[in-house]
C-alpha cells in the first residue's frame, strides 16, 4: 500500500492550517486553523499505522489522544476567546497584543 | 640572713673579726632614717616639733650604733658583710649575676657611718632652731631623713648596685632640699642644676659599675677588692676605663672641676642642708667611692694609670676653686668654694695613692665644715642676709657663734694643733712621698688661699662695724650647742692620726680605716715631716696675716673694705672663670645648633621617609582606585551591564505581543531547521 498520497493530503492540510494560523485575524478562525493542523497530523499517524501495522495499533491510539487533546484545547481556547470578547467586544487577535514590552 | 660572709684571717688580708650583734644588725642603721621619713610624712604635722623629734631620734640611735661600731673597730678591725639576694639579673659570659642588698661593716664604712650620723644629728638639732616658723618644716625634716638615710645606704652598700641606689637617693634628696624654697625661680633652677650636673656624672658611675661588675661577674666590693689584690686578668683589662668612669661619677658628686658648677648654686637651700651636704652626706660620696674601690686603683696597672689622670683634676679643683672664694660676697658661697677646694685636696690625695690621707681629710673636714656652715647659718639667722656686706662687727653680739666660727676657720686654715693641720699635713706628706712635688706646692699655695679667704670671711663678718639692718642677737641654744659640739672634734679630731702615734693597742685612724677585706698598701709615714708641716703652717699663717692686713681695717661700707681688685684676675674670678657661661654655652649648643640639626634630620630625613612612604602609598592608592578599580574592573562590569541593558532594549522590540508574529517566527524557524537538515545532511 502506498502511503504517499496520504502524506501529500496531510501536508497540504497542514500547510492550510499554518496559513490560516498566520493570516486569519479572527481568533475563532485561528483556532480552526490549529484544528486543521492537528487533523493533518492525525492523518499522518493513521497512514503510517496502516503501513507499519504495529501489534498494538499505536498510530490509532495516538490519533485518538490527539483528538481528545484537541477537543480540550478548543474548549479552553474558546472559553478564553469568549472572555476576551466580553471584555473588549472584539475577537480580533491584533487587539489582544497586551503581552509585549 | 641569707648567707653571712665572714672573712677573717686570709693570706694578705688584715686581721679582722666579725664583730658582735651591732655589726650583724648594722642594717637597722640604714633603715631607721627611712622609717622616720615615712612616720614624719604621715604623723609629723600632729607632733609638737612637727616631726623633727622623729628625725632626731632616728639619727641619735644611728649615732649611738655607729659609735659602738667605731669603738669596736679600734684595736682589731671589724669586717662583716650581710646581704640578701633580691633578684637574679641573669647570666653573662657564663657567670650568673645577682642583685643583692645588704650592709657592709668594715673600717671605711664604720668611719662613714659615724661621720654621717654625727653631723646629721647635730644638723637636725640645729635645724629645729633654724627652721622655726619656716614653711614646710615637716617636709623639710622628712627630706633630711631621706638625705641622711640615702647616704647611709650608700656608705653601707656591699656592692656597686646598692651604692648606685643610695647615690641616686642622695641626688634626689639634695634636689628636694636645695629647691626647698621653690617659690623663687632661682632656687628651683639651682636644684635642677645640681640634679642635671650630677646626672651627667652618673652616666660614668653606672657605666663604670657595669664594666667592673661584668668583668669579674660580681658587683660586690669584696669580690672586686680581692680580684684587684690578686691582679685578676679580667679586672686588669677594664681597670683603666672602669676607674676613669667611676671617677667621672665621683667628679659629679664630689664637685671636681669642671663638674663643680652645681655646688655653689646648691647654697639656695636652707643653711642646715648646705651644712649636711658639704660635710657629710653628699659631696663626700665621690671620695668615698674612690676609697671604696681603692684596690682597683692601687693594685692594678690600669687603675694606677687612671689615677695619673685624676691628680691634675684634683689639683685644679683645690687651687682654682679656692681662689673663687676670695671674691664671693655671699658667706655661704665662700664656704661652698672652700668645700670644692677641700674636696680637691681629698681627691688629689686619693688619686696620688693616699687612701688614708684623703679619708682623714674627709673626716676632719666634715666636722669643721659643718661647724662653719652652721655658724654662717647662725649669722644669717641673725642678720637675715647671706651677704657679708650686710654683716660686720658681730663678734660682740654673737660671741658663741664667733668663737666657734673662728675655731672652724683656723682648723680649715690648717693651724696647729687643730684638726685641719694634721689632715692637710698628711696630704702634703703623701704628695711628697708619691713624687708629686709640683702638686704638693700647689697644695701649699692652696693652703695659703684657704687661710686668706677664711680670714677675709671672719674679718668681714665679725670685725669692723655692723653694716646691716636691725639688731642682731645670738642664736638660741638649740643652734649654738651643736656649734660647740662640732667645735670639739674640729679641735681634737686631728690627734686621731698623728703619724707614728698609736693609742696603746687601739691603733689610730690609719689602722681603723685600713680594716678592709684586703690590705690597703698606701704609704704611712713614721712621723710628722716637720719641713712639710712648716711649709703648710707658713702658707696658712701668711694667709691669715695678709688677710687680716687687707680686711681687718674698718670702712664706712663693706664694699670699701672689700675693695681690693687685681686687674684681669678679679673679673675672671667674679665670673667664676666663666664656667657657668661655658656650661650654658654647652647646653645652648645642644639646645641650639645640635637641636636644629636633630630637627633638620627629623624634618627632612625621618619625616621625608615617612612622607615619601605615605605619598607613595597615596599615589599607589589613587592609581589602584582610579586606574585599576574605577577604570579597569568597574568599567568592565559597567560595560557588561550596559551592553546587556542596550541589548535588552534592542531585543525587546521583538516582543510585539502579536501571537501570529510569534507563530510566523516559529514556522520560519522550523522551515529553516528543516532546510538546514536537508542541506547539511
């Protein structure tokens, strides 16, 4: 079984995520871009598992871990964004540049 | 009694016995005056005679004690030495040296005990009258006790160290007593002059004592005498230097030229002090020291060489200082110069080898000089002036003083058969026998001068008409009785040592003072040399006649009576040979140029060195601080921190707070890393 096509899709998806992470100004969209990058990683994990076929299905297990962590991360991230929006009536990340010199 | 040294019959030593309980406990004589001193200080003011009774009591016991010893010493001589070890001084040259105190009882010290106690007792009694109503009477008697006690410690010393202790005690007490009327500047100055002059001489004494003591490892006179008698080589090696150094010490205390300058000024003290000082307790110390260490001068070649230097000093002193008495107006100064002159006789005699002759003159001189001083004090007490220009004609008002003074004067002038004749004749005989003919003629001339100035003093004081103020009257019995008691030995003391005459088995003065641990081998004439006696008598008689012719007449004023001035000589004498000027010049030299030189050295050499070190340290400090610390180390740390600071300022620009920029950097970094791995792998 060829693994390359999966890797190409995953790379494309990761690149999309990076682009969204850097370019999008809306904090919710940035979170979504992060989710895209995580998804790309998950595809890689599952694809490699399919090639290696390890006895304990390590790839799938890690993928499930990543999904779990991503859910938690999104939960906390959205909560933070919600709080910031309540305070500033804005979800634009450029308005959050408080942590500077 | 740590250990009592009893030396009896030895080879070459005179036949001596240890004596009884009085000799054994003779130290009590030495201690009593000090006990009296303390008691007077603490209780004197509450006593009837303000402490004088304590002083007189102590001295009376001493005189009794000394008299017993004096009698015991006749016939077979006494020798007893008691000493206690006080401290070990250390080890020198393999010999351990000890510091001992104690007392020595032999012919010489017994004679001195007797003279000191006798004169001191009479002076103390006299002082009760003389000092009546004076300031600080109690303190005066306390100091007198200190004076007499120190002298007893000096003459009783069994070793050189104790002698120095007594010597300095005498110096201290004389300082206190000369400066008794310290309210006047000149009196305290006179006291200091006496003290300083003696200190100069004391250097010689101390150095001489160290030299002799270390040479044989023992400071005791017995050891030194025996070593000298045995011609011990280590002692012979230092005999010349040690002898001269001891003589230098004796020159100070016994007022030998040129260290005599303190003695006339010591007249600033009350007259009893002068009497004590000139007769018994102070000026005889030097003669005593010479006599005590006489074996060193007698038996050793170096010591004999030292004596050759001492004779001229004594001769100058006896003649030149006698001349000064011719021009003095102060009656006490006349007597003071007379004392210096007589001390010259004694020193000349001892230096020429006349141990007995010198001591015998010391013995007789003590009586008649004490008598003359106390007589002068009696006159001064009556007319309230020291100057003979305020006196005159006192023989009627003060008969007892007059007669005793005349006896003293005749004795001093050497008129037969008074004490002074015999002692002076013995000195002349010694000088003649030892081959000092020139010095003998100087001594004869000195006898003429002595008779002349004493006649002048008697004439100006007791004859003619009274020139002073008020009505003088004879002194009270407390003062005249001591005069009479002193006049007796002034007359008869000479009989104790008529050459060739002995008192049965009791011997005479010669054998009494010869009772030493070693035999004193000086010359003893078999009989009076009547030729020499005639010279002495002729000189004395001529002096009296000439003196009477010049000063016996009466004039309106005393100055007119005294108007007899030989050009050149008179101003020279009035200025005391400019000796004081020379001494002051010497002091001025040390005070002036030499002090300036020392100051210069101090300023430019010592201070310069100190300043240079200080300045160098400052420059070094400035360099270390400014150059090394401030510019070096500090600049390094400041630079590091400044660099860190500016770097931080620059770098913090990167901290924009924009999360997406961080993400961008992160991605770019990751890409660079990936590319780097791809390229370099």
